[in-house]
């Protein structure tokens, strides 16, 4: 059984070099930290677009299902830049994932 190691706070990688095997760095591509908010009183503490109640996961899943950025932005009353911020945040979370084996 594995679980995500959440013992460390989320850290940014601004200005860092690309990871081995990556074509380029995404650090300067999106400053998602100003667009994403996490508040225990909003959507149960799930990441949302700042100033809204729109969960990041909803935007990411809409894009993953094939909807275009413009279509998703219009459907959820956010900007295309905010949709890109949601995708960048999701990428950051996935990049920081670590699997930890648990006994049993």
C-alpha cells in the first residue's frame, strides 16, 4: 500500500533548472501562487481559484476530458489564465508526489 507523503509543505521551484530529461523549465511559465487559494472555509479546504469557489480539480478534469481552455473558462466564469494556473498548480502537486510504502 502507498500513500502520498504530505509531511512537507508545498514549495515552489522558481528559477530552478529543468529536471533531467525535461525539455524546459515551467517555473517562469505560470505564477500560479497568486491565482490559487486554499482556505478551510471554502470548498472544504480544497484548492480553488482565488476569489471564487471554483475548485482547481473541476477545471483540470474539464480540460482532461477534452474541453478547450476558452470553453472551460467560459463555463466556470474564470479567465483562461486562471485555467492555466489550475493546470500549473496540478502539475506542481504531481511533481512533488512521493510514494511511501506502508507495512501491511
